[in-house]
């Protein structure tokens, strides 16, 4: 078996709305995430999350391009391989 799958269940609060969610991950043969899906409930919290994420995407789009790679934009966290 070359690839692995994983999932994470989480809770969060966005714009005053509590949500429950699950991340579904698939890792390639090098251990890097090559597929990622998120499910969130309830619908009202999913809408709040969508709006918050849209605002962040707009903010990122306004940033000038960087000459150095930024691992955070590729989904990596500092200190993790």
C-alpha cells in the first residue's frame, strides 16, 4: 500500500456560530497531502465559514507576490514535515 488516508473531527466557532466538522485527507507515497475535503455542519455555520474564508482569500489576493516560498500558503505548518 503506497498511500494513506486520515480524518480529523473538529469543533470551532466562526462569527459567533458553533460548528462541527471533519477533514478527510489523502497522502501520496511521499507522505504529502494530495487530496483534502472538509465537511461542516450546521449549514448556517458553513455559510459563516465560507464568508470568513472568502474575506481571507481577498486579503491574500491583495498581497504583493513574495520572492520566497511561504510554506503556510501550501498548507504546511512550521515545525511539521
